[in-house]
């Protein structure tokens, strides 16, 4: 008499192969997103470009519209600090206006929740530096504060 494992070895091998292939497929298709905030200092002359082009709020002396070139620059700064090339990070980052506070949201995508959060934090830090450099040139004082988002 042969053992159960020996008699059903084909089924067992097939089950193991399916489990490995399924696990690999799941890790390649899973996409997590996380967001970090770059808040503007109170009383800052900097505000994001209004969603409504007709908005002409008074007191705004500096406006920035964040484009794909800005995302590319943020990705390049992340790459300078943490390695790789900007192209490695660019497709996984997006920058949008924050709706609840005066600031910007940096959203990142990753294969795990922690990698997405780490990239969002790196991107927010790089965006904060970029904003501060541009506003220091015009006003002489920084206007953005990096706020780390936590899970």
C-alpha cells in the first residue's frame, strides 16, 4: 500500500504550483495608494491655483499651478535623496489641491501599503522644499510645512 501523499502527488504538486502562481500574480497586480499633506503656513501669501479659473481672490501674491513638470521635479528630488531615477517615481506620484486645508496633497501608489506611504512622505518632503525655494525667492520667507501622514 502506498501512502496518500504518494498516490496523490500530481494533485499536490498542481495545488502548490497554483498557490505560488496565484500569490505572485496577486503581488504584481495589487496597488495601494497613500497621501501625505504639504500645508501652507497661516497667513501665507501662497495658495494653490484655484480650481475655478474665474476665482480672483485678493491678497494672493504668489500662485503655482502644479503640472507634470512639477511632478517630474518632485520625482527627481526624491530620486536624488533616496536613489534611482526620477522616472522610477514619477508615474507613482500625483499632486493635487487639498480641499479641507490650505495646502497640497501628494498621493503615491505602491505595491505595499508601507511602500506607498513611504513614497508619499518622500514626495511631500520634496514638494515642501520645492515650494519653499520658490516662495523664498519671491517673499524671503518659507511658506510650506511638510506634514507626514501616518497610517
